[in-house]
C-alpha cells in the first residue's frame, strides 16, 4: 500500500475518530503555559495539564497531528540532522491520547490494528518488532498473548548506564512520564544497524516509528515520581518516518514532501547533485524556521530566539557551502507553503512575515559569514592536530556571529572537532572583562573591533583605565 504524507495524516486521524477520539488541532510550537519547555516537542504537550488532573476537557480520548521542534532541551536532534535518515528539527507527531480512559491493552490493540490492518496501513507484521520497559510484564503479555507476537520479536529495554531509558518516556526534566512500548520497522539487511536492544541499535536499519507511553507519573524537580490521578495513554508516531515506510523508501528525506523541498532548494542554490547533504539540511531547516516564526518566535540572542537564529544561520552556511552568497533561504517559504499550506493554514497566513524575517536575518549574517569563513579556513589550514582552538571558535562567535554549534558542524564535516573547554574559558575571560568594565559604566563589547584589536578611546579620563586595559588584554 502506498500513501502520501497528506493521506497518511488523514488516515491516522480518521482511524482514531472512528474509535471514539476527538480530533484536536495542532497547538503552537511555543508552549502556552509552560516555562519548563523550550518548544513543543511532542503531541502530549498541549494536554499536559489534563494528564496532571489540573485541566478538564469535554472528551477523554483525543487524536492530533502535532507540529514539533526538537532543537534544544531534553529532546534535541539538531546535531542528528544531516547524519541520520530519521531525525528532523521539525516534524509532525501523530498521536492518540487517553485521559484516564483506556490503558495498556486498548492502546496496544488500537496501534496494532492501525499499523497492520488491511483497511489501514497494512504493514507486514514480519517487518515489525516491539520493545517494552524491562519490568513491564503486563505490556509484554499483551503483545505476546493477546496480539500474538512471537516472544523473540518483543525486546525488554532496561535503564541506560547514566540513567533514564528509551522505554521510560519523559517530556522534560519535570512533568508527566511513564514506561512505554515502541514499534520498530525493519528497512532491510542492506542497511547498517541492529535491532532494538542490540549494541548497534543506533543505526538506521530498524527505525522506531511509534511510541506508546503509559502515562502514570508526574516527575518533580527533585526526581520524585508521583502517580497521576488516573493512568493515561500518550502516543507519538512520526509522520515522516511512517510515510517513508508507506512510500517504500528508507530515508525520511526521500518522502514526497522532502523530495519537493529538496528540489526547490537545489533550484535556488543552483545545485545539480540532489543527494547533497546540505540540501537535506536546508530542507529540514526551512520547515523548522518557518513554523517557529509563524508561531511568533523572532531571531535574537537568547532563549527561543537564539535557537531560531542558530538554525537559520546553519541553513545559510549550508547554502554558502553550495556556493550561495546571496539571500536564498527566504525564497523557500513558497515551496514549503505548497507542501504544507493545506494542512497548516497558519503558514499561508504568515508567509509574507516569515519571508521578511528570514531575509533580514540572511542579510544580517551574509557579510560576517564570508569573513568568518575565511578566518576559519585560515585556521583550519594552519591546524596541526584535529581540534579547532577555543580562541578561534570564540572569535567566530563573538565577532562574526557564528553560533558554536555552527562551527562544530563545519568541523564535523571535515573530520575535525572544536575545543569546547577552550571556548568556554575564552568566553569566561570575556565575561570577566565585561564585569570589570561595567563597574565603570561602559559597554565593553561595543569597543571590540572586528579585527579583534580593541580601541580604548571610550575609557580616556577614567581613573582606573590602566586596570581595564590590563583586563581587556587578559
Ligand atoms: P529516536 O530514538 O529515533 O531518536 P525518540 O525515541 O527520541 O526517537 P519519541 O520521543 O519516542 O522519539 O517520539 C515519538 C515518535 O516521534 C518517534 O517514535 C518517532 O517516530 C518520532 N520522532 C522523534 N524524534 C523525531 C525527529 N527528530 N524527527 C522525526 N521524527 C521523530
Ligand atoms: Mg530521539
Ligand atoms: Mg527512541
Ligand atoms: Mg521513542
């Protein structure tokens, strides 16, 4: 069976509507009432208070297709983009929810019917494996005895050495959480990677498509788990990953939606090679940036705005990598609207605004990008080992507006790394200088010139200027 991304989204929601669920629209990427969360990172976020018993809805079963961003906080996939077949910064999470209504048995049954039922996705059960939390005998038995899955297709997953488990889901450091069971699809022996639970499970052969969380606890800041008023269910199925299965392709970047975005990116950057990694990154990032701006985030130097700025600058740098020195990124909003505007009318409504914001950020970064890149190329040329010095990383950051992760991304492409502790101490030294300078009511940063030489004219006449100069020079 073949399904477009749009048809898959519709089918998922229809299945749960038929099974008594209220279909609820996606909420904003900026969580409305939750300072503990940077961005909406899962479908359950808009229902957090319902799980906690602090909020009530007129329904106790819901389904949604939620826009999510994972580029910071507990769930951060920014570094995975361009390196795995399955991770995006922005993606859609299809989900069904039970607020104290059904629990494990029905959640598993519904999921299995949707995934394998011939009226629905009709995926061959031979290609599926599931995991359960190691102590969850109840879930194991449901899969084995009621669904009839052979025991060797059900893997028990324990806790990681450093704490936490892939089968104990939590929204963030605090909030609703619980054990989970996950469904994996085998893309075939020609792809590197082992089955879930094996040492090389991190490959892209067995791909996790759906996570069913048995919401049972509220985690407090000190790590204590308090049982929720009622056991509930929260599930998340990756739209793009499942579309890949339904379209017979391995990578998310080969699904209908991405193929079109990648073509559009190739066109505006004059790139002939459609398999270029930079095109994938750009196609991923235009989604994240457009939806973030659409939800009211603006590029800035802190918080959500800085995450947005970092993603935009990464995309621009990948464009530069493809030879692009003029603004191009903003012009992809049109292609995005063509792909996703129907499902997300807010994208249509905001298009002009999104283009304007992106274009402004591109113009702003264009000049320092070129200068910074030549500084970096020089530094890499002079490099003795494989680590870019912290001083260089700091200069790129401070003078040329290169977010640290952007420099790390370039380093990684070339088999290099960055000296993070070195960067941190350069940063700390900068803070020291700023603190010292601010005692005298002057803004140090505006006195640091592009060349890294400092001009001290602003301090003339100050009693203690010699001390400041010493501090500035470190
Ligand atoms: P992975 O282990 O592959 O990183 P995850 O366990 O972190 O995924 P969950 O938190 O369980 O993911 O989210 C539920 C579902 O959302 C996943 O099963 C997957 O289908 C999808 N998903 C998660 N992260 C991403 C992402 N970065 N890009 C696309 N889909 C994702
Ligand atoms: Mg993950
Ligand atoms: Mg996982
Ligand atoms: Mg998971």
